C-alpha cells in the first residue's frame, strides 16, 4: 500500500501542508480498490475482507448480485450437493418445482459477512435477468429457478485441459491404439505378437509393448477406414486366437502412453499435429454455411456482436440463428441452455454481458419459451465454451469444396 504522505507528495502536496481535498483520498482509494476487486472472477479471503468492510451500499449490492449469479449458475448447481438436496426438499414442501428457501442463501458465509437481507435479494432478482423469481409460501420466502435444475454431476476435478489426441474422440486419429489379449503363456517376446498381427491383418505395427499377464498394447498405422475392423484381424499363435480391442477409456490410454518409447511418442505427436493443422485450416460447412476455416468462427461471431444493437433479435431461421444453433449443440450444458424439458428454443438475442470483466460488452443470449404458455426466458451463451468443445471434434466437422465463404452473418429471417 502506498503511504498517504508519499502519495500526496507525488501529487504535488508537501507532507506537512497537503492541499485541501473535496473527497478524502483514502476513502476514494478504498472504493476504487473495491471496484477493481469486483471485476475479478474469484476473490481470495483477504480480498473479500476488503470488499465486506470497504464497500459502498451500491458496491455491497453488486457483490450480493455476483454471489447470487454464482450460486445459481449451471456450473455450480451441477456440483453443489447441498443445494440439490434442499431444492428437492423445498420443492416437495411447497409443491413448486425447483424452489429453495431463501434462508439457505442468506446463511452462506459470505452473505452473512455482508449482512445480506431478504430485501437485498428481492432487489437484486428484480433488477437482473438471472432466470429466478421469488415467491411467498406460508409466510416463508422462496427463490424459484425458472430454468430446469441441472443434473448433479459431483465435485469438479481440476485437471489440465486435454489436448488433441488425448480425448476418446481423438485417441485413434494417428492410427488405432489397441490392447491385445489372450496371448498364450508360451509367448514371452513382443516381436512374435507383432509379426503375427502384421501377417494376419496386413497392417503395420508402429509400436508394441512388452507382454504382461498375457496382454500388451500396440499402435497401428492409419490404414483403417473403419476402426472397428481391428477386431477382425484375428492373429493366431500356438492355436490361440489373439483378441484385439480399441482403447476407449482413459485408464488404458494412460497405461499405453506410459509404456511407449520416446521415439514412438514423438512420431505420434507429429502425426497428430499435422492432422490437427489440416482440420483447423480446412474449409468447413456448418449448418449449411460455408466458412473458410475453424479460426474464422470467433471473428464471424465477434463481427455479428459489433454490428448488432443491444436487444437485436436473432430468429432461428436466420443465417445467424442457424449458425448459433449449430454452436449451441456443442455447449457442455446444451440441454439446460435450450430450456430442458420445460421450455423450447425460440431464438437468440444480443444483450449486455453479465461478466464483470466484460462490463458494457455485448454477448449472445439463448431465448427459450415455456412449453405451456409463452413465458420467455433468456440465458447468456458462452461462445468460448462452445468453440472449446467443438475444437475436440474438429476432425469430424463437414469439409467442403465450396468457396462462397460467408463474410458476415445475417440476422434477418
């Protein structure tokens, strides 16, 4: 923290005779610090202490708003066992689906620290589009989710982001990775198994591991139009037919990779990089729309946001609507974003981002309507999440010979 005297001297004041200020420097600095902290995605405990103790009434409400948005985000609800249990109990108690006693929100540690009240939550819900509503039941205040409660998937495991070739969808792009079993106990040398496979299947074995408990791992050259054809190779050794299966789970994949030699790993890595580069740079046809390559997707969407006014409606049948619908299918919570079983997708809209780091910036909203009635709901759509998932399956996207690449997405139907 900068010493106040030193700060005044830097501003042209002397330590003994500071200039008069209309607003106290330290108070102004505190409010500025809180503003900066509220722009962060996460607050440390020390940072939260500053927010709780130095906030203006408006900043306090802003903090309560961001906490509420976090508690009821799809990502948190899918992993919060306590909330899931209470939603079930309170929905049964009130007869209102997806309802929760407001006391569970107000009793959370950080809400207690900022002394959040029932009136605070009512104000925040009324002023923000969180797809929440508040109602009274037998004198008790409840909050209701207007969207379906996401399925509980358990605590989030923080793991490094998987690369191309490290997901089940991309395991075999540089050639099938297989596990060979039913190897006779009389066979102890891997080269015997390798030769048997190559003779039976006319396939090149690029790598094969040592034999352990009648099994080994192997990497084949990319010569199969149908990967399942590896099961039909049927090599025979000492009267026993070896069984060959594709590796389709992470446990076997990790064992395979840990067994491979450095040279084999480098060769596979180079093949994967070449394949990924080819897939990323190839012209694509997505939802009937020709695009120059994967890398142009984000710029097309950014241009659409830049060229659209806040509140611009994007019909499903429009070019932009078709494109966004295609991307929405790849969102990790696509089903919930589309309204689950309670609502149906009706279009998209350009609105203001609720992300504190993107204040005053635009984003896309998914617009749904309830199956029974015309109640309209809106939820923000993270294009980054869609593109990240799409990146994992970029090799499966439809390639095209078309050259009429779209330069901008039209919003008119």
